[in-house]
C-alpha cells in the first residue's frame, strides 16, 4: 500500500517487516490509535504475555473476583511505553467518559473502569487487552515507513478481533500480497 496519499494512519495496522527482526517489534501488528502532528500512538495486538493473566490484573487493582464473563481476555504486550498500564482496544459497544472513539469499529479505553466492566460482564464484546503502547515522535513513524520497517493495511475487524494472535502477522502479509523475503531495508548514508 502506498503511503504518499495517506496523511493520517489512525485506524490502520502497521505490519512489521524483516527489518525489525531482532527488535521488540519483530513480526508485530500494531493498531494505530492516533497519528498527527504531535506523533503517533498504537498498540501491538499480536504479542500475548503468557505469564500475565487478567485475574492478576484484577488483583493488582483490587477488583473483586470476576462474574459474568466466559473467558478471560488475553493480555498482550502492547508496546514498550508505560508497559505496566492497560490500554484496551475494543468494539465501540462499551463507552466510558474517558473512552476514545477511534472509528465505528474501534475504541480505546485506558482506565481501571474498563477492567471492572470486563470483570462484571459489562465490558466490550470484543477486545485486545494491552499492557503498554508504542509511540513515535513527530515524523518518526513516517521515517520508519520510508525505511521499509512497516507496511500499512487498513484495520479489519477480522484481523483485529477475531483472528488468533499467532496468525495476525501472517494474515496481514497475505492480505497485502507481499513476499517479505523480497523487501529491501534502506540503511546507511550517502
């Protein structure tokens, strides 16, 4: 996908290329929650944290045992910034005064209220519960895209909420029709 015509990547997915192998973003799929003159912010939606459970998060916030939900949400490593803070990318059927509406298919909540709502069964229908986020200074994300670190894809509900985490990167690459082995990383100086 060409980026010249896209001025705002909010509600797009960033798909890591092999240029990011060996980094915290290796094979990452990031939902861009905001992008503008002040920089960009997003959450990684395909990197589950196996040793952190939703129950542990409830315990850390002194929320009583859950009731009304069938399965605990998967907890993802959302990014290296504020890695102990929860950011929940979710369907817009849950709204709190602090919820940021991103599109007609996605919202972002980052307060303890959503943890309580999830625990009591009044949370969103679908979600990605992330600890931490990824952030970029103004112009930084655009430079990384120009260096072939990221491919971009419009966010699709199927990928964001329904696909198993371990298939999301491959699904994005397939949707883009890209052969990752043929990507060239621009590095060095003139």
